[in-house]
């Protein structure tokens, strides 16, 4: 495989299994292959919502389970770097993308 794409997959893995998951991805990729992923990062807005919501269960400092049973882990960049480097990945780019979410003003205009 030349590349792997994981979108909000790693956060659903039990943290104790994470190093094994990185190892399997590395073994599956051809030499020179790329891992692309997007996932939750610590202090993410989604994590902040967990802290204030009903029915969500905190399993550990950065590890939660939703009412649906879906797991959610919030990584630090250092954790990802350690997992990747330990199995042999060369990190080309690793960054936290931050965006400001603003509530837009609603209009009182009603069409007839």
C-alpha cells in the first residue's frame, strides 16, 4: 500500500493498543508510503463539550465514551510523534490545526 488515510479512526482505538496500531500501519505500507490522518487533539472543542455534557463518560484524562458507545481519545502532538517514531515513520508534517468557531448573529427577518 502506498498510503493510508485515517479520518477520526485513531481516537476510537483503546490507548493501550495505539502503539500496536501504528506498528501494523507501518508494516502494511510499502517503503516510502505515507500515513495521512486527521483526529482529535487535546483541548479540542469536542473534548471541552464532553466535559460539560450529560451521558458522556470520562474513562481517563483524555479518553471518553459517548452515549452511543463510540470511544474518543484526544492526542497530544508529542504522543503522535512518539508512536510514529517508535515504529519507524519519518514525520514529514505534523501539526495541530486550530480554528475559531463563532456563533453567527441570527436575523429576525421572516419571508411571507
